[in-house]
C-alpha cells in the first residue's frame, strides 16, 4: 500500500517503512507526526481512494533527525560597475520515517 501525503507545500508518494527528507517540522527526534493523506492505493492499482474528506486518514511518521541540505551559492554580478555579491544558503530539513498509513 502507498499513499500521497502533503507537507511543507509539497506532495510525497510514500509507503510504510520509507524514510524521506521533508521541509523542517517542529518537534524533537523520536516524536510522532501526522500528515494529511490525499490518496491511498494498493501496489497493483486496483483499489484507489482519493480526497481528504472521503479518506479521513492520516499517515503517522517518526522524526529521526534535523539537518541542513547542500549549500546553494547565489551570485549577483553586474559588469562595468564593480558590483558583485556572493551569498550561500542551506535549506533546513527534517528526516522522517513513515510508520503507519
């Protein structure tokens, strides 16, 4: 069985036992988090249920760790005016493991 969940403005296709990095969620490592389920289906695709009102289900996940992603450099440059800026950014994330759908 797999499900589509929504968190941090993004949608993820997950199944039980899977780990994934999502946008940062408040909570300590080891805590449980619930996500809204948009779609539930079996792996063969024979039974598919769509819609948050129709499903009324949640996916439970366990927070494993918090971290920062890869560094992204943002460079601004204008020729002939001696203007140059270099800014780095690392997006925070939370690693979660789906325990129950």
